[in-house]
C-alpha cells in the first residue's frame, strides 16, 4: 500500500535504506542521474521520488519542498517504508566571511529556529547530525576536491524575516529578530537554511541517521545579490558531495 503523501510503496524502493533529500523537485532527476539506473517513481505535490543505485544498492531521492513541515512528512513516510539514513542536499546563504559561493557547508548541528522540530522534542533537545553521515559527507567533499566548511547551521521557518532579510514588501522585521543575523554570526553559525533542524531532531528521536550538505549560493556578509550561475554551481557541488557520500553510506 502506498504511503499517504509520497505516492510510493515499499516494493518500489527495492529495499533502499538511504534517502537523498533535496528541497526542489526539479533537483531530483539531477541527483538520480548522477547515480546508476535512475528510475522515476512518483510525483505528488512537492514530493517527487526517484530510485537509483550506488555500489549496486538502491537509493531513494525524494524532494521535500521548502521548510520543516513538508520535510517531516517525507521523512516520516520514507521511514515507514524502510529508509533509515537521510541526507539533505540543499542550497544556502553563508553568513561568515571566507565562505565562497560554490563551497559547501556540512552541518554538524542546527539552531532550531523552526517550529516543526518542536513536535518531536522540546526546545532544549539538540539538533545534531549523525557523526557517521557527517564523516561520509566530508569524505565526499574531499573525493571531489570541493571546499567545505564544517559547523553549525541556523534553520529558519521563514526565508525573509527569520533570516533578517529586509528586501521585502514591508521592509520590517520584529524586534526579536532585529540584529539576529549579527548575533548568529558572532556565535559562529555558518549559514541559514530551512530544513536541517527538523531533520536532525526527527532522526535522533526516531533512532535514524541524518546529515546535511548545502551548496553556498552567496555570502550575505558580502552581498545580497546572486552572481550569474552561482546557484547551478552550488547545486552541482552539493550533489557531488552527497552522491559520493551515498556510495559510502550504503556499505554501512
């Protein structure tokens, strides 16, 4: 029987226990094509799923949409189907100087600026990556000669006010968010994105493994403007790191 939202069943996964999770449905076939034997399985709402292989073993690639709530649905339903290891493959804006577009961030943990993770554990519970998954991502970056940065990510529920962006219709952020970017930078946070905290808390509380790699599309310490081609390079590098790591993780 197919799960409620992804529109796939266990038989279609052919025993896959590893999932690569981009946010963008349009990135799913790009990731699957980097692996062997890519096969489209289903497309329902924001959830597009393909199956592929690495080292002869099946891997699932499922898009999660934007943010923790939709990611939580994908992780829950993939876990019901037998997946035990999850790797987020995303893009990000860096906030520390010295992180260049095209680099990748491998998250060791995440600041829980989301709401979805609180449905799995109270705020005091840490959002941390699995050590083995993070290690495989480091090896994946090294194998592809891709510059990486290892550290803490801030996962915000919103793209604009939660990340203190002021290029908005209203041009206003709440007093509690005013100065937050500078605060996280001072505390050593590397980047903003929107899903890692939910993924890490879910995985830890459910006895699963999770990691996250994000391609840097810009550095907000230097500019708020995207350079031509920056997104494509960031996506490609994050995908190369993740798919190389997948070859190691399916052996564990």
